């Protein structure tokens, strides 16, 4: 019996498949924190004419299961994602597009399942590194500020729910940001165990498929120090979208669709020279 058999009493849960449309190369979409498949409402129409587009609700969000035993670690999210993808019996390797929290989950999934994917796209990845490893004093303060903000959000549900309601009014799609009694546990624990305690850089270092990272220049969740590390990693092509924020609005959706159709050329691998023993 495996770890997830013990945690869930059976195999990892299957996620809700909100969209499965079109034919062609499969493209799997996974959303971010406090969201659902509605995140990709403006992207799906740009892809479904020439791709099989599959949009999922993550564990604890949207219409996916919220097991009482779940603690919403990165491994639990990945296990549910893996079971769901394998249940689809895709005829070929897929492109995986992860937004925000979905980008962090996608990085771990890609590292563990290289045979399942042909391309990984990280959209608005909140890449954070320990504040004490950041040299620039201002950027160190910014990194620490993210941690303090997330800690405050986890311990102040009323504030977090109100902030989510206000922010959702500015979004072009309904249901793309929700913090409710139903998903609060998933929000709180995923924030702590996947975003605050992330392993994204080491996960990406083990990914063997081409990786594109894309984010908006006005995204308040992007850390300059974390992005600098991301931009300097081999195997990852980075792109900034002028004027875009964290939400996938029309211009941002077009840029992402372009990367799905035309992945960036893979960078050259690091050359390893064997020394004499």
C-alpha cells in the first residue's frame, strides 16, 4: 500500500474535468490558488479548433473532490493530477499549462513524469526563494513581505474572503477567484504547503521537456529575485507580456496560445566534462 493509499484510504482522487473539447495535440490546463477551470475561459476558444483542450479543477477547488483527509501538499496535488491525466488515456504526450499555483504543481509533475509531457508552460509562476539568500536588500524585504502577507491571509479568513470578492469584480471571467467556506481549507493549506514552502527551482532543474515561462509586467505576485533565478536556468525560455497582470485577460491569452502552438526552442544542455580520477 502506497503513501496516498494510506492518506486517502484508496488511490488519489480523480479531479473534475471541466473542459474536454477539440481534437489534435492534447493541452492540459491547471489553474491557481482559490480559482477553478474558469481561469482559462478566454484561452480555451483560442486552442480548441486545433488541439484537444482539457481544463481541470485542482484538488479542493471548483467541482473537484475535497477529501477530509487531504492536507493539500504538493505531492497530494500532483498525485491527483497524475491519476486524472492517466485516466484520460491520451494518445500522445501533452502540453501542460499551469497558472500560478498550477505552475508550481506542473513543475513537480513534469519532473516526475517526463514520459507524459512534450512541453511545460508556466504562466505567472510565483517563484519565491528564501529571503536570507537574496543579496539585494530591497528585494530581500520584498521577499519577506510576501511571506508576511501570505501568513496574514492564512490566519485571517474574513480579510481573505473580502479581498477575493473585491478582486473578482475586476476579472473578465466569473468564478476565476473564489474564497468560500467550501474551499477555505484547500486555500489555506495549499498556500502554506505549496507556495510558501515551495521547491519549484529544484523541481524545474529536474524537468527534461522544454519549458516556457510567461508573466505580465504588472503582476504583483512576481518576485524579481525569484524570476531572475528562473530566467537564468537552462532549458527555460522566459517571456514578459507588457501591461499584463496576474489574470489571463485577452492579450495574455493570445500570448499563451502562441506558446502552445510554437514552443520556444530548447536551450542547449549544460556540458559536463569528466575529469581524471
